[in-house]
C-alpha cells in the first residue's frame, strides 16, 4: 500500500531540488507515477534496477524485456523508452543549423547527443559548406548491434543534394571503446577516395562510444589517405 501523501512529497522534493539527493530507485519511482497512476511504483522501480543494473540499463532495455518486470505494462514501458530519445532531441535542439563545426570539441559536442538511445551501430553524415558551417545532418545507415555497412553511393548522393563542400562521418561502437577498427579505417578511406572526384572532402570521421568519441583526423589516420 502506498503511504499517504508519498507521491505528493516526492513531487514536492523534485519541484524544490530537482533530482538532487534522489536515489536511482526514487527517480524511477517518480517517473513511473506518470504511467502508473494508482499503484505503488516503488517495487517496480527496485525490480527494474535489479534486473537491468542501472538507470542506463533500464532506459536501454527493449520493450519486451521491460514488460517482463511485474507492474510494467505498455504505458510504463513506452514512457521508459521515450526518455533517452527525448534527451537526444533536447540536446540536438541546442545545436541549430548554421553552427560552425571546425573545432574537435565543438564537433564532439554536436555528435555525441545524436547517438543517445541508439542501440545498433549507425552512420551519421554531417554536411558542411566550405567554411565549416553546418548545412544538414542525418543517419544514412543502421546495422546490427556490432556492425553497420557503409553505403558510399547514399553518402555521395546526400552530400551533393545539400551542396556540401565537406562532410564529417560519425558512427557508434555499441560495445568497447571509441577507437577506430581496421574495418573503420578501410571504409573511411574508400569514402574519401570516392568523394574526391566530386569535390567533396571528408573532413573527419568520429567513433562514438557512450559519452566518448575519437577523431580519426586528430589520431593521425587521415594523413595516410
């Protein structure tokens, strides 16, 4: 049974201090209020953390896996899956078209949020003008949890459509470190050579893993292309 006034007290705490001082299970409990209106959400919050290990584990879990937890139905599972995607949209909204992407730190700040909530390897193509101003960006390929194929024709088509002079590639490693593999280097060189006759330069390729990313250009790899 829910203690009298418990929901109101938890909401009042959040209104006053945000999530400061909240334990992970309390934060989940509060979130679940909005999908489970007339039920004690404390047990479900504990079971979610026991099953998936962390807040990140909960948000990254699949809908079927979430629904295996007692008390988590369609609405609660949908809400939990919505959070990382909303976080990505929130971060992306801070980076508007016209942003100058020439400095490694700025590029990393733009790229990392775009991979929030992506559990499969995906390729992001960022199109820039001659001065490095952002023209457009989108994901062109998505693969399995540990592999994605590079479609050079689609990359070239997209770059020409938006009249890009330069592009930046980025893709995520869902496991391991943000370090380029031999396959990543070979695929990048193929893109560089294919776009060169089209007067489109590949400025860099970033590998993303969690909140970290590595630039191939900064690593000296591009000097060999």
